[in-house]
C-alpha cells in the first residue's frame, strides 16, 4: 500500500515529482498524492496552478470550479483555493503531509479576552499547516523552508522555529531537522534549505525518539531518517545541547515572548543545522555533510549552443552600459544617497562573471527571468554556432572589444540561462513549466526545491 500524500503550497509540483515521479507514473508506487493545493494571492491568473493541472492531466470538476480532478482517478484532487478557506472535511485522509511554506513572522499573541486560545500575528500559513495536522494527524510531515527560519527574527534568534517545534510537540509529534545544501550531495545547484520531518505516535521514529534516554548524536549522525538519506561525518568534537521549549505552565504566547529574549553571545540562534525534538525537549548539533558520489556541475545542465534562442545572448550595450552587467557584477565602493539627502558609503565585492562552469550553480532566484542586467542572474560563456555568429554579428569589432574586456576567447560569447536549464538545476523534467512565459518559468524555479532532495527523503521513508 502506498503512503497517501497531501501536498500544500504545491507550486508546480516539486514534492510530487520527488515522491511519485514524473506525470504519468504508476499510482501504486510507494507514494500517491491524493490532494494538492496551490494558491497565488493578489493575482487573477493562477500561473503555477495552471502548470500543475496541465502536467498531471487534471480537469475542473465543473465549470468555474476551483476543484480539479483526474478523469481516471477519483483519488487525485487539486484545489486552487486559499488554504485558509478550505474546510478540514475537504482534505482527504493521508499518511504524509508535505509543503514548502513562506518564511514569515511566527510570533504568537493571546486573544483579547485570553479565553479563545492563541493566534499567530503574521505567520498565517504555518497556522494552517498546524490546523490540518491537528485534525488529520498524518503519520509523517515533511516541510521545507529557507534556512534563516532557524535564526529568525533578528531580535529573538530562533523564536519562530521554537514556536513551530512547541506546536508539533503539543500535537504528539517528534521532529528531526537538517539544513541541506543540494550541491553538497552531488546535485547541480547550491541551494540551502531547512527540512523539517515530524513523526506521529506509532511510527518507528516516534518510538525511538520518545525513550527517556535519547542518543541524540547517534540519531543525528547515523541512524536517523535524515542521516540515512543525507550522511554526515561523525567526529569526537561534536557537542549536543539539550534544552526545553515550554516551561511548566507556559503556553505558545509565553514562549514567543521570552524565547532567547536576552540573546546568545554573537546574537546566535540556539538551533544548529541539525537537531531533534521530543517531548518538549530539543537537542541540536552542527554536522558536516559526507558524500562520496559524483558531483554535478553547471556545465552538465547546459543546452547545446544551437538550441539556445537568440534572445538569451547578452548584447554589447547591456554589458557596459550604466548599471549594466559589468557594473552590477563588479566590486563597488561608492557614495550613495538615501532619503532626506542622507549620504552613505556602499561597499560590495565582485562576483565571478561569467559563472563558473566547473562547479554547481549559484542559487536560482525568483528574478532570474528577463533580459535586464542583474547582479544575481546567471550568465555563462559558450561557443556559438556559425549561424548564430553570422546572424547576431558576433564577430564585429564591438563584440571583439567586449571579449578583450571580459577575457573571452574569440570563439566565445555570453548568455543567460534558458527555462529548461533552470529546470535542470532543480532536477525537474525538461519543459515541465512549458506554456508559461519565460519570466514566469524562471520565477517558478526560483521558488521551487531541488527534486533530488525529495527523492532521497522518499527512499528512506519508503524503507521505514
């Protein structure tokens, strides 16, 4: 029997790809998505949802409906609706809840009459996750977020994550977490994210982590679910710190108010890149990745030159113009003007330009699309075809002058990455996002996760 999955904040289906495989995969594998939810606020066109329903062959249940179904599988649902407006009864029973949710302010406050429970101030999406877990009690929960979640907000480092752990503890779950950089496990993009894996009573993980004496180092470095999927080095110098979350008589609002209020030396968070939580206690440890396979690099994902559309070639004007590629990618030490005539010194180091082809790529950002110069967009050098050189006049004096300036060979030029290459950096199937504009496709990949990470999670969860 497959594990039944509900996918929240689904985007274009990254979790589903990692768990089930590409669209059209058998529905009797180790995992089966029975419902997905995706909603983009403040926009009429639901771009990511459009891609999702198209790729998995879903159709509206009725004209104008926000519920989509598969014409052949009545256990394959998609809701294009604000999750806060979805009644619990519409969410099917499931074994695994997954989702990549935004990093927001997860502070907690008591209601005015202090009698109606607790409410989040801003982190509304976390409280929707909490609502679903509380009602449906899935065996496992797998969540993804930016790694700064472990140290936010600035004035109370780690408070937001502490509130989440306390919520899961109250619901009877044990938790393990790890900050994972995809490139450190052989994947083609340096993308660092925190993954939070929670386990319900009755699971093997809960049984082990609920013991009175927990061997935290052994779980975090050898036998844990995440440690099995993403091995780490075990060294004698490692230290584990045990702390409690809620003190006796406290609630979430009390925790939110006082957690790390005085601050640790260096304004550090108490949460390291690895950790576990059980019965209101947490242990945390800094681990180092261990990988012995082949590393993928940026050049591995590039299309052959003849398949690159002309619009991705950088123009000579954009290279040297005021605030063009050269300026934005270069080092800066200049005066800048703020509001009310305020003048300040701005310093910024230079970036490798073009991007190194012999290492994993930098992190894809949501603003990767579009032809305008940007400090953070990827630019690679390549060898254009004869047809491209002739069509775009790449052998002109103007182009040769640029080559000298940027130390390019006579046979080379520079370009941006195409949507297919961005998909490959996240290990998506080629043209998974086809149908949307190129800028939107880049935006999707800036928001997406690396599929290979979820595939590794899937392997160990299926085994256990």
